[in-house]
């Protein structure tokens, strides 16, 4: 592969940034030499009720795992996220909400947010919710999500947010796993002009779940929905009748803050448990640094509230810092594909954070929808969720960022709670597709299959040595699985499940899930590199590569390819794509099979489900395992149908 290009920190950016190159070097070094001293300093960002005496008590030993941070400190999350901003900002906007329908919007001030949080906290208390109880939140992307989460943590309850695009079965499973006492939902949701029957789904889920004693219903559309008196209550009526002050409950740093299920790219979602003190320290301080937020910035993270990205960097990060953020209920392509860009223009968004999958979809539409809007307010761009292919990176940089905005490619997971690898924008020059350098206090390790830690450039398993405050403490009800999955494979290290390559400058590039590595004639090929090469072909919108059993090579390379608008499927184009990859990566990587796919199966977080594509590539069309996270089941059927046709045609 050609050496990746380098984009220096934009002129003038570093001078104003929280962290410039020299500060990064100095701070990183000291954070590794004495992590406790570093994190003690960061912890001053939080208003503690009882200060902690010990910073960390951690050991990555699978036989005796310990992850404890600031353990004897006490605090309340909602006081840190809301109350402490009131003296200066009560009348200023906390949330700039844009509804699914263009033209429908709402501004929520810090004062209004605080009022709703206190009242809802009192409502929950009245329903018997107390410290340690779980409340499941199944809401559209509306300000009441912030209110609901903050109301829970005000009384020491634990929130479990479930993506509102999930079915009643998915909701039911997550309620059952968490043993939730109360469910907060809405009459209906709106997404891309379509109605989502939330209360209907909620009723079906709750019917089998005796742990749920009450359902609080937000009126979003005002539709008539079934209502069970005694069990159900309307949010607006309950909040209006509640007392406007609720005393915040003091909790320990290691008391749980929330449960969150992973997006399920690789199988059954895991319910990760995050605790209060360490998570808030890591979320609040890293958000400010990695997005280089300053007073006056308008922040927008497009992730759905059901994902960790939203928990840490759309909700907790901005709230802890008293930042104004945009909240958008809809989808980027409705009513047309300029919707996001019109919102950026309207609110003068300066920091924008999204996922590569959405960027690729918008790239397919060309520059027209972008050109209609003034995006000159943008200063910093972010990416998360999967490795960003260089083609999409360049488009993001040039077309959305006008060539002037650094891109922070944030590598982390539900399990890690907050960022681990990131090019801090005032400090680290960008290399497209690389999550670049470790965040403060984070010690990456590239570990080979034998468990040897590599020095210098090389490829291997993405592991981390030593704990960090934001990391999850366990999988709910399954601590054994937590230890086995993350700490047993390479004792002494946290294993992410991802592959990585480190270059000569010490930059890291995630190469995909380790389980997805394709072994062609003894050569290990990462799916991300192959897909990036295919997707750089001018006719290609998106691709997914998997291995399939091959008599000679062990694994063959099977590429599913989605074409851009205006390109037709043909055998000639197949040959061209194969030659293109051969030229860019080498003959060993040439796809053996190119299969056209008008759409790729993704989970609800927009991530490609290679697990399913691998089965289809092996001509195994049955039993796709847990498919509860597949966003559009029709896409799988279509791919199976096309594969069967190809097979029939080739006989
Ligand atoms: P599951 O664990 O249930 O299969 P998931 O891993 O998709 O689901 P998340 O925790 O939301 O659920 O995603 C974390 C994963 O996303 C990482 O392990 C990594 O594979 C990928 N990822 C996230 N951000 C980046 C990034 N900036 N660069 C590369 N990969 C990323
Ligand atoms: Mg994962």
C-alpha cells in the first residue's frame, strides 16, 4: 500500500487548542509515568461530595480482576451534569432540538432541563424507584431522553437506554436481563417520516415482564394509544404535578451509573455495567479535549441515544461541560439528503461527530446537497463506530470540512466507556483512516497470536495495558464472560477483539475484528484494508469483504459490492475491481468472487454484519444466529437470493 498522506494540524488551530503537540507529548508521558497523579488531576473536574482518598485499585489478572477508581469518593451525576451550570447558564440553551419534520424545533435551557429533571426524579421516587433500581428508557431522540437519564441518576437509579428502532422482542430481552422496575417510553416516535409505534411495542414487551411496575409515557405525536390505568402514567401530567426540587442522592464512585448493551455486530449483545465516578471523570475531561470544545461552540453528535457514542459524547460529555448541543430526531436522508447540512447551517454547528457508514451513504448523493448550505461554522469533525476508509475520510475533510477542519477519528467501545485512541486535533497531524495515538493515561499494546507484545511497527491484536477510569466493570449477571472475553486471552491486558497495525510513526490503524481476519495462503488480510481499497474505486459506494473456504488457499476473498448511483453491474466492472485491488494491495488480495449487493446487511448502529455475509459466502443459507439486531431483514433475503442465482447460473 502507498504510504498514507499526512494532514498537518491546521495553521492557527494549535495556538487556541487545549492541547498542542508539545503539551500532548509532555502530558502523555507524565500520564503514563504516574497514572494516578494524572487522573487525580483530571478528577478535580468533578464536584465530589466526599473526596476520594485512593485514585486507583486495579489489576488485569483474570484470576483476580480488580477495576476500582476513586472508590471511596461520593458524588451525584445529575448535580455535575446540570445543577452546577445553573448559576451562570440557567437561561442559556442546553439543547437545540430539531424534530423529524423540518420546521419543528425546540430549545431547552439549562433552567428548564433542571426543572424537568427534578420533577421527573420525584415522579420516579413516587413510583418506588430507589438507589440501584433499573429504569429502562425506550424513547425517540427528544430532549426527554436527557431528562429521563438525569432523573434516574439524581436518585441513584441506573438507566438502561434501548434504541427506539428496536422491536418489542429486543426491548423485552433487555428489560428481562436488567430486571427493570419502570419503563419510560413515548406514544409514538417519528423517523424519516415514518411512525414508530413505541407504546404498542412497549406494551407487548412489558406484558411478559412482571418486574416492570409502571410505564411513563411521553406524548410525542399525541396519537391515541392504549393506556393501562394504574400501571401507566402520562409524563406531562406527572411532571406538572410533581414537586420542583428533588434532593440529589449521594452515591459511591463505584456504584453503577448505567447499563448499556453493545450494538451486536458480532452476536448476542452484552449488557455492560458502567460505574459513576471513573466514567464521569473520563467522559467529561476527554470530551472537552478531543473535540477541543470552548465556550461558544455548538456541538452535534448524530449517534442515536441508544449507543455508547451518545452516552459518553452526546449526553454526559456535553452536559458535564455545560455545552450547548444539537439533538436531531430524524435521519440524514429525509426529507432529502441535505437535511444534516441544513441543520449545521441553521445552528452554526462548530463541532460535528458522526459515523463512516452515514458519510458513505451521503457521499453516494454527490456534492450537490452539501453545496446548497453554508458549513463555514465547522471547526472540528469527528468519526466513530468503525475504521473510516480513506475515500470517505477525504470526502469528509474536503467537502464537509472545507479542507480546514481536523478529523478526530475516535477509537473506543461500549466496554471502554470513553476514547482510547484519537488524534487530538491541536496536537496530532491526521493520517486518513488512522485513529492515530493513545489518549492520556492509555497504554496500547500490539500483541501477536503467541501473546508477545510487539515493539515498533507491526500488526497484531489490539490490547491495552493497565486500567482507565471509564472502563466497564462487568457484564450484567455474567462476570465470568466479562473476564473470559476481555482479560483471559492475554493475561495482564484488556483485549478489544480488534486487530491493529502500528506504523513507523507510532500511529495506530484498526484493521477490523480479529475474528474477521482472512487467511489467504498463509497471509493474514484485514477486512478493513481490503474494503478501503475496493471502496476507493470510482464506481463503488460501499463494500464488505469476508473469507470463504477455498480448497487451495485455505480462505478465498469474497467481496460484496454496492455501486454508486449511475453505475451498472457488469462482468467487465467485476474484472476492473479485481484488478484495482490487485494493483493497490497485491495479487494475494485479489477478490476471488465479487458479488453485487444493492445494500449490505447492517445492525441498527449501521455496522456491517460480516457474520451473516460469511455464512452466505460459504453457501450456508440457514440459521443466521441472533438476527435481532439486523436493521432491515429484507437485505439479507436479497443477498441470499442473488447468491443462489449466481450459483445456479454457474452450474
Ligand atoms: P458487539 O460487541 O455486540 O459485536 P460492537 O462491537 O459493534 O457490537 P460497539 O461497542 O458500539 O459495539 O462498537 C465498538 C467497536 O466498533 C470496536 O471494537 C471497533 O471494532 C469499532 N470501532 C469503533 N470506533 C472505531 C474507530 N474510530 N476506528 C476503528 N474501529 C472502530
Ligand atoms: Mg464489540
